[in-house]
């Protein structure tokens, strides 16, 4: 089970890195020209996904503290 958790965490990191890259790429591209409809959709989806990922990771960490009673 530990191997599966490690693979899960590595895939999350890879998705996070790719998401940040595409977000910054589209942000830079948006300054030079208007984004197409598909690009704009991907830009907004990536932004929402990164926000949800950050919030869920924060809640996951806080849940560990709340369950252990250290807070």
C-alpha cells in the first residue's frame, strides 16, 4: 500500500508542475494576444484545478492534525 501512496503523491506533484507550467504559459500568451476559446477554457480550468488541489491538500494536512489532537 505504501508504493501506491507514493505513486499517487508523485502523480499529484507531476500534475501540479504541469498545471503551473500551462497556467504561466497561457498567462504569458494572454499578454501578447487574445486566447482562443479552447485556450481560455483550458486557462480557467487549470486555474480552478490548481486552487482546488491546494485547498484539498491543505484540508488533508489539517485533518491529520485534527484527528491526532495536536491542535
